[in-house]
């Protein structure tokens, strides 16, 4: 039921590979803690790979928004990669699809980050 | 506690995330049994999950003394799910619009909006104390929120 997170670095960008469910009390907390840890280490170029996320509820959507604003407020960039159709549809319905920078190719996503 | 009358099943549950998961899974099974397609099963079970989260988190505030009830009924023409809590009550007219530009970046406040997007009818009733939320999906209707 819970979410899996693994982290890797590519060309100065931290990619969080997420899988499973981002929901109240489960994935939401894990995602928040992971993003906070990265910011604490000064890693401010963050790419959330949601390709294996099969479920997200309103709490999970809220956590994505909070992660986005938290990273942005610290001068970083958080982008989304590989949305499943369900997550894509949810972001469309909630008008968040145009708020996030959404990518569907990892290499071009990496290249889109500014070089600090 | 479980009671059964005709095709209606009612659960009385404690205010926990386990209860939320149970209600969500029951809704999914009910929708699947009714023969709706996978996209609709997702929408129905998600709407019911959001209603259960509202009951447990915002209504009962995880109070171990308070219960959530969830009833599931297939009338033949509709799936009817009722979720009640014992909280302070919810006035839906006071909820901010999550699509308003000033609210888009809020970290919460999308649950009721998603419920309304995914179900054909949503009704609120004040119970004094508590709130009853009735979610209805008409069988054979066009997909909502598509």
C-alpha cells in the first residue's frame, strides 16, 4: 500500500523515483521528508519521476504542490517526469498541470535545468 | 460491526486510516461487481476514499471515541454510498474554490472538489453532531470528470 522512493543523481539533478501510492499518512509523509532532506543537503534541482505511481489522492496532490512551492521558495526547481494517465488526469482536473513543469523524457528533463 | 439489509452493507468503523482503506476497498469491490469500467472504478473508489478521509480527519479528527459509518448500496440503477462522521459538521458553501488562482498552490482543500468531479450526485446533511455525505453514481451514465 505504501510508496517506494529511491534517489539518484544525474548531471547535478536529483531524481526521486517514486512508486506505489502517494496518499494521506503514507506516501505523503515520505515525499515531504525526502524533499526536505534534499533541500537540507543543498540539492535544489529535483525531478520527481512518477512513472510507477499508480495512485494519488488529494493529500498526495497537496504534497506535490507543497514540495513544488517549498523548493521554489528556496531558489530551486522541482519538475515532474513520466506522469501516468491517472495522475495526468488528476492534475488536469485540479488545474495544476500548467502549474508544474511536466516532462515525459528524462534526458530532456535533465537538460532543462539551469546551470547554477 | 456489520449489518446487511437487502443489497446494503453498513460498517461502523473507528477513526483511522485503516478504516479509510477499508472503505475505499469496499467501494472498489462494489463498483467492480456492478460491472463499471476500470476508469469509473478508480473515480468511484477515489471519491469514496476522499469522503472517508474527510470523515476521519476533518470530521472526527482521529478521535478514538468517535465513529465513522459507511454504507454501500446498489439500487440497480445507482451505486449509493453514505459516509457519516460525528464531528462538528461541514458547511460545503464555506469551502474555498480550489481552482481559484489564489488557491491553486494550497497544499489542501481538493477533497470535496474531487468527490463532486467524480460522482453524479453529492449531498450533504447535517446530523448534529456530524455530517452525512451521500455519493451517488448512476449506472450506465457517461463517465464524470473525463
